[in-house]
C-alpha cells in the first residue's frame, strides 16, 4: 500500500500525485529531509516547499513505483504489462509460494 501526496492547482483540483512507501518518507520529503538534487521517478525536479497534509496511506496504486524519498519499490496492483504484480519483498514472495503450494 502506498502513501500519496496530492498536488493541487489554484482551484484545489488534484493535478498530480507523489508516491511514498511510508508516512515517515512522506513527512521527511515534505519537510526537506531528503538527499539534495534527488529526482522523482519520472525525472522531474523535486517540488519545493510542500506542505505535509497529514497521513494519507493505505492507498492502492495501479502499478508498482519507487518511493519518491528513499527509492524503495511501492507495490502496485499490476506490472507494466498489466499482469498482477509480483510481491516486492522476499517475505511476501515466500508467503505467495506457500499459498500456491497449498492450493
């Protein structure tokens, strides 16, 4: 599950979002506690002066993406080809293997 930071325009409409692996990374990113010069996954420069709007976790994202702060992979529902996403961690992979063996 992802933590999302929504970017709004002057009218309050959501125009973009930033994906984080945790609220810790979300807060750190907004409060400037990130490596300087780091870029987002899409290559654009980091936003300046983001206001941390509070906890916004437990969000599903359609595709797996790296956390904008630490770079860890945040698992989405699907991979690039539209197939169900594979587990990100070894622990999750072991759980899936165990479930497959039971079936």
